[in-house]
C-alpha cells in the first residue's frame, strides 16, 4: 500500500511539473479474461498495447499491478517491447480451481517518463479443467506364496479432482486375476504353482472418469514354499570390545540362508534375546550396540561378558522354520574415569584465634575404573585466591593452617574473612584426567575485647525549660575487635522523676541523650544515669557501663495556681463600694516563686467600668474580691447584669531578671435587684427515686440466649417440683366420698411398718434492722438545682432545706444567700407505697426506713435554699438522683 501511495505521489508531482502536456494510454485491455486452472509459470494471461505521446516512454518500474482482490502473487506484468506489455502467471501459488478463488481482480498502472499515466482494471476468471484421476499410493510389487487360496491381494488408493465416478480395469487382461470395476480391488482366481506357473506377472490397473484415464503398474511375484530350516553362515560368534563405544557401532553381521531358496534371503527374519546392550536388524541381521556399555558400572564390573541368542526365522506358508546361535561379547576396561575428590569438611568455619598447624580439612579421591593401574592418582595442585601462604596441602590431602588469622594482628590488615581452597588430583596414567575438590573456609571473628567508654563519668546540665526531643549530650564508646560491629547503648538505671520511671532517652546507635519530657528542678534537681554499651556479638556479647550525671538548672517554669476557679457570685445592684463580694477569697500557690511575687489584675475587657478589684493587689498569696465602683443602670452607664471576670495572676513581682509566668481563673458575677425577688419558706423536700426499666435486648448477645434457656430450664424444674409436691399432697389427702374407689384397702394379715407422722412445721424468723444513715456530703441536683445530702459509701441521698432560683442556679460561697423563684415538679409517691419503698431500697442499698425519705411536693410552691459551696462527691456508677423534674430526661 505504501508503494502505491508513493507511486501516485510521484505521478502527481511529475504531472504538475510537466504541465500535463504528455499522455499515456493502455489500449486493448478487456474487462475480463479467462485462464485455465493449473496453468504453469510463464503462461500469458493477456497482452495489451501502450500508447505514449511523442518522445515519451515507459518509466522505470512500470507497468505494475495494484490492488489485488483477493491478495495474491500469482500474477505479474512486464513489457515485451517499447509499446507492448503482457500479464503472465508466476506459478506461485498454483491456480487450482478446486482450492483457490476462481476470480482475481487487479489494476494495471502504467506511468510514462514524463509522469503521465493510465490505470485499467483487469478481472481474471479461472476455468475448470477436467483432470485425470490420481493414484495416491506408490508403484506396487506384490508377493504371493504358492498354493495360496484365491482372494484379494491389492486395493489401490485413487482420487479424482472433480469427484467423478471411476471405473477400473486390468491391462492386459489375465485370467489368473480379476478386478472390481468400481473399487479397483485386485483378486487372484486360482492357486499358483511355483514350478508350473509363471513366477512373475506384470499388469496395469487402468482407472477412468469417462474422459481421462490413468494407469498404475502392478508387479506380482510367486514365492516358493520351503520346508528347510535356515543355516547360519557365520563362523565367529565371540567378540571383544572396549567399553564406551557409541550406540550404533557394528558388532557383527549375522547371515542365514535356506538351502533351497538361497536367492530369497529377504524372507528370513532375525531376532535377538532380550538384553540391555545389543540389538539386531530383523531384515539384514546386522548386530549393533544399543546402549552405552560401561565396564565400570555395577552390572559389567563383576560380569563383563554379554551373551545373547540370535534366532533366524524363515516364514514359510506352513509353520515358521527357525535356527539359533549364541553370540558372546566381552567388554574391556579403559582408563576413562578421572579421580573424584571430596572433602570431609566442604564448608569450614575457623575462629580467628585458631593456632598455626591446625587441621582445616582432609581431601580424599577415588577412581571408578576397574583395573588397578587405572586407579592411581596424585595431588598436583593447591590454589587459593588471596591466601598468601596461609594454608598448606600435604601429600596425603590434608589442608593445614600455615599462618595467623587474627583480625587484630597488625600484619593482617588486608586479611579476608572467606577463602576458596582448590585441591586438584591427576590420574597417573592419563594426565588429562583430573579431579578437584573445593573447601570453603570462613574465618569467624572472636569477641576478645569489650567496648570501652572514652570516659567512665559524664557531666551535663540542662534547663528545666527544655522539652521533649532536646539533646543533652552524647556518650562515646569504641570496640577494639575487628571486623567492627555495631555497638548498642542502653539506659540501665536512673532518670525517674515525678512519678515517671524515666524522662531521658538514649539513642541505641549514637549514644545521644535526649529528653522525653520536661524536667522539673523542683522535683528532682539532679539525675544520675547508668548507661551500658554492648558490642554486636550475638552469642557472647561483652559490655561496659558509664555514669552520667545530669544537673537540672532552675527556671521560672511554673505558673501560679489559684482557686477557686469558675466561681459564681451574686451582688445586689445597690452594693456599697469597698465591700467584699460575698466574702470571696482567692488563694494562690507557685512551686518556683514565693508568695510575695504575686500580682493580681482583672482583664479590662471583662471588668467593664472597673466595678471589681482585689485587695491587696500584690505581694501576698491570699486576696479578696472587692466592689470598687457603684452600678449606674439608670443613666445607661451600666448595661451588663452578668460579668465573667478573667483574673490574671502573675509571679512578676520579683527583682530577679527572669520571665514571669501567669495563671488565669474565671469568676462569674451576677447582679440582682433585691426588690424584684420573693421569698417563700416551705417544708424540706425529700428525694424520690424511681426505677426506669429499658429494654436493651440484642439478638447478637449470646448470653441473652444462654440466660433465657437457663431460666426456662429452672422454671421447668420448679414446675416439676411443684407438681411432685402436689401429687404427694393429694396422695395423703383424706377422701370423703362414699364410692368404693376412694376407700383404702388394707390387708388384715399385715401390720403397718412405718407409722405416718405429720411433717414438722418450720418457723421463719425475720429480723429487721434499721440503720441511721450518716450523710457526709452535699451536692446540687443538676435538674431541679436543689441541694441534697448523700452518703459517700452507700450512695444514699436526701433533700436538704434549699432555696430555688427562677433561672439556672449557680454554686455560691458558704456565706452568700441567693433568693430565686423555682417551681416544684410533680408530686412524689405517697408514703409507704410499693414503688417508693422498692426504689429507695434499691438506691440506698440498706435497711433505712423508706417513710423517712419521702415527702410530698405541692405544685407551684416556692422554696428558699441556702446553697453552701461543696466539692462534688464521688457517686457510684449507675446511681443517678432522680427527682420529679428529672424524670423526663431519664
């Protein structure tokens, strides 16, 4: 395709250059032409004429054939002279009408020397030719034994390309033979006599498809029947051969003949008795070596003679006639095996401290030849790359150490750790036969020296301001052993501080000491570490230790810690300036600063109009919150009713030049107007506990099924036991009916063996112990905001007199009283109810009286509560105080 495109481009270019003034034409080319099948190479398909303009001729490489359909190389085109061209058959492939396409379409492209051209299409149609039948088998020669009964002797294999019906006949006609006209099978019509009938017949089998005829020669030979046994002509039957002859080597040619038919030796067939080494040609009697004959093998080493029986069989029309002879072959030994050498220790590990003269390995060799003179050898070579006479070989094959292997020896600077030793042995009778053995020697280092620190003690200092990852220093150790191995550093002891077992890290490879967390001078001002270094010997490691002292330098790293934090206070709107705000006192501590260093300030953004301050404001660890400036809500100066004061406590009231640290707390202050509050005193509320059951069943919980099945089994057992007791009771029940079926019948001649007695009555003693619970803590209910007392051990709770606020209440100092309106929840259970008793008994876990824990809460009542400041108790898991207001959340 690329050639066609190139040609078109060339034509177009030449045509443009020449200005399209030239003309080339193909004349006399028809659209179709017929071509007989199987036309030989060179057959002309069609000749046509070319027309050129004046002075123009055919360009080189043209004409040519393009665009074959189907693609083929069966046709070509060439110029016969300057004005005539022809299309001809190439001969490849064969144009067989039955196997190839019957129509070929292609284009003829002619291009003149001026670049002008012409293109015509030619269609070649193959025509079918009636071909003669073809015999598929080769020329036949047949042998017929005399006195053979008439019958089939030959059937040819014939094919007709057009699959026409075939007819067979014999030429010339012979009464002794006949042929099947439709199949071509040849039959004999009589029994032949070797003495009276011709001994050979020459016939032709003719096959015809109606138009064409083919012949096949057929030669038929008559063979005489002989009753004599074959006679062997060989006089020598014993042979001597060297071992290792190639398979196919001729040993003998066995020949046998039949006296009466000596001209027909081919009728004798030879066989040989089963063996591993010899074979015979069944038609020629040629005895050859079948397999390798190795005199040194186990089979021929002890029995080098091979005896076989050769049988010559003459295949007569009657029973086979045969004769046998014994053929003996003796195999001789040759010197064909080299010494085979092995080492008792092919791979040997030798410690570097091995003494000179030590035996490394022993090399021994064997020769597999049979004859003793072929088994002699001697050690002729000993080599080792890079050994420099470190090993030596004795005449008996012993390899000994000849010099030191110590890695630390200064003379062994370039000593290798592995050696390949080669020992060569040579056959004394044939120096080309050699054997060798390799010994791989690996020198293993010995851990002779422990690692050594460059100093037994180290001193470092680090500021307590440094944190995790800060490098303090490094310890250095070396190991004198060669080749060098990795040494590992580890921390043995020391480094604990403030409840941490270790605050230092030692890099196991570099020995670098770094911090795991911030050191604390106030807890541990100095640390003494013991660091161990271990060499890399995996079997017998050696180690050394060093003491490292790390001094922590003091720094101002602790901020002041103050309390209480997040306190909620209430001040009246008309509070007098200079008054203490509910007696609130702030207490501060600093682990690295004295009380005189504290400075108290309130962030201006949270202390609008500077209503609040501290007294004293510096130089002490205890200070009070005071009210400085009065509120002015009427003029609009003050608009905030709730303040969240951010208190900053700094330890910067020192003359020392170090950066101060600052602590922070939050104080929530609520401004209230006392004229807008109403106080109602009510009875002391009591806690009501309610058990709420929630279904938490999950089908994936295996224990649910286990407990269910176990419970069912227990219920079945209890039911069975109750039925048993019922039957026992009914069996002893006195019957009052008058029927005979209910009357007990006793035998008069028998006495009662066991007198029946009523079962003894069991007395149940119930002891009730009343315990007065001691309530040692207080807390605010998160739902109702009421204060209740609790027992920190049992978890028992009860209401305490309280004041309820109309908005969410806040924890107050002990000295403050807040009056807030609060609406009570739903009424509690009446005293003595089953629900109240069971829930209280469950929650309290004791025998405390239930009645003393209950009270009725009237809807719409107001309560006054004095809220003392207490720490939150540790409540047992699952013990949630529930009130009437908190029931909905649970």
